[in-house]
């Protein structure tokens, strides 16, 4: 499903001592001369460049997770035509109370600006609830699309978002990476089971869905080998599914 990214301006009382306000005010100051935009300015302001960089970082994160990113865009009022308060309220909507960037799904702590991948490509504990949520969606999608990853029909973004909102902000990047590793192992297990049952099967071709339906999350996770940053999957016992 195509998604247009949009942010709502901050509508609460403005506290000029807050981290959220200070981030927005800094953007305003960077993009305006003497507090006002230069009329007829043809080049992009620093604030516009920063907004585009934030968008690019979000796209990079989605690509890292195997998601489509070409349908993302920002929808702002032209800030060069706005007064200072309107401009600042627009950008305050980009941050949480700690001044951290909030992505289009309402989640802070997912900004990878200035971070080396090694900082968050770490395996951490992920709740059973989140793992089951991802397992169920991965299975549904694999069966529906005959094993093909289809960005238009997957609901994996919703799974990631539910997980991210359930944990501390400091755990969201590494937790998302870890949950993505579980997703990869679930998909691999489904693929291997179908190929074992029918060696001639190819992605996109119909298959006996009972092969996948009867695999449990516990079946797959019992085979997972956890490294410091990635998972691998031990070989499965021959035809251990009930068909």
C-alpha cells in the first residue's frame, strides 16, 4: 500500500526551554537570515536541507529492513512563506519532548543520523509477543504471495511499529534490527520446508500451504543460532512438518 508521509504541526503550548522547541528554533535560525527568510530566495535553506536529510535517513532505514521507500515524501506548508511561530510549530511536530526525531509512524528513537551501523546492528532480547506477531505476519504473507516479498501487501511495518512503541526508546533501533533477524529466519524456514517437500518449486508458484501452516514459531526458533549481530538457522530435521 502506498503511503504519503505527513507531519502535524505542534499545537500545544510552546515552552522555549524545551528540547523540542530548541531543535525547531535551531532549524529556523539556520534557514533564515536575521530571523526572516530572504524573499525570492532561489536556493534551499539549511532547514529544508535538514528535512530532506531526515527523510533520506528514514528511507535508508526502510531499505535496511527490506521495505519500499520510494513512496515517502514530506508534506509541509512552505515554511519560507510562514511566520516564525508557524515555522517553529511545523518543525516541533518532527520531534518528541526530548528533542528526538519522530518518524512518520509516530516513533522516536529511530533516527540513524551520524550512527555507524555497528551501533545498532546488535542482537537484544525481543518479547515473545513481538516475535509471535512477526511470525504470524510472515507466515500470512508467505502463503498469500507464494513466498514472494511484496511491499504492497505486507503488514510488516505495522508489526515493527507495534514493537517499537512497546519498548524503551533506547532499545528501538537494536530491537528492530533483532526482530528483522527473526523475520528473516521465519521466511528462510518456510522456504526450506516447501523446497524440501517439492524440490521443483520456485518462488511465486503455488504450493501445498499446509506445509507452512503447520510450522510453529517454536519449531523455527529452536533452530536459530544467535550471533552478536546476526542469526543463522541450523538444518531442519527431514520433513518435520505434518502434511
